[in-house]
C-alpha cells in the first residue's frame, strides 16, 4: 500500500523589500494614498516644540497643491502603507506629520533654496532708449546722514552744489531667508529620522526600512553658481 505523498509545508516567509524611509513614505502616501487620522483635540492642544507655525505648513501645502485626503469611495491602501501612516501620526506632532505626508505625496523635499546667495539688487529700475538701468536717488533728499552736496564752480565761476546720488539697494534673498529655508529642511530631516527609528520596530510585512537617509545638509559642498 503506497503512502500518500503530502506537499512540504511552506515555511519560507515572503521576502521583504528594502526601502529607505523617504521611499517608504512616498510609496505609502503617494502610491498607496494612505492618509492620516486627524485627532482634533491633540491638534488644537499641540504637542512638542514647534520650529515653525501652521502658517508655514499651509504655505508649503499650497505650493504642493495638496491637502489631507478625506475622500470616500477609494480603494484601501496596503496594510503596510496604513501602518506607516499610523506610525507617522503617532510619532510626530500633527503639524509635522502633515508636512511629512504632503511632501512624500508630492515626492518632494522642503525647498532649501539651492544655489541661493545673498545678492545686492537695486530697489527700482528705469528704462530708456539706452537700455535698463538702476534708478538713482538724491542722498540729501532721502535724509541720508553724512552726505552733503558737493560745491564746485561752473564755467561762469558760479558756485553750485551737485547732489550726491546713489543707488538704493536691497539684499535678495536675505541671509535670514536662506537660513530659515535650510532650518526647515533640517527639521524635516529630523522628522524622517524619528519616523525611521519608529518604523524599525513596526510589524511591516512587505517592507524593510533601511538606514539610508537623504543628505542632511545638501548645500554643503554644492557648487555655487555666480
């Protein structure tokens, strides 16, 4: 009598896909369209220290053209994607979680103003038949201290006072604007680091989070354009 042959038990687990934290976030929020659960009480009360206010988050989201997805009737995201969204929501304050989710959904990083250098630019311009030129102003008329009209004799020997003219200028962008943009990028990088550590302990079935991170200071060593 022949014994029945049974198929071997499948004990091998499905191979998980290795992904950096940024790629995992972009997959969860961008590809799978995972969304954050908004806790109204916590959002109003606030958690932790804010490096920038909700105005900054609103401006970033306006530039991205995105908002928190509250629509119905769409297909459910993958379980790993929903777990990633839950980890983001529970790890970060609401203002930071929405910023991370919106940037991941758009596949972008905060604008750290690449190639930005403070440049001195004229306040106003004048255009004539000879071209476009920076507009000048009378220092005495504007009340600039330390400048006086220069006396001289004209061809008739009459003493006249020539006005001291200068070009009003401003810095664009300002050093403070560049510093603020790069501070915001560093904050975002820190949020990703927190999420990465939290996802290491999460029970993801298809994804394995690696230790790879975006550049911490991409402006360091970047070539400067004149």
